[in-house]
C-alpha cells in the first residue's frame, strides 16, 4: 500500500496558510495541539449556524488570538458586541 499525502500539504506555501500559527518546545507541543483541537471543536458546536469557513489560532508568549471567518459575523458579534464578550468569557 502506498503512502498517501493530503493534497493541501503541497499547496500550503503557495495558496493557503496553516490554520494554527505558533511554536512550542517538545514538552508543551502535545498539550497545546490538544487545546487547539478542543477550542476548534467547541467553536464549531457553539457557532454551528453562522456558516463557519475557518478558524485560525495564533499563540504568543502571553496571549492567544482566535480569528473566525464566517458567512454571518453579525450572529457572532451580537447586539453591542455582547456575543464576542460572552465567547471571550467562555
């Protein structure tokens, strides 16, 4: 059986970019990757009706930035930004 490679891996440097942007040492890498997967799963369940396209997670030394691309961002933001504040709190 041949080894199959996902076609996206060939296009990462030219047409698309990684969905997670961070660097960690080997001791922290597994836990951070698991946290990224859990965050993505939670957001997909929580925001299932807004037409999610992609979720980009960037980690810095002291904070994390999550960028959500959606078809209906008004449903995420909510009235007066209450939806964003609630997502940050959760």
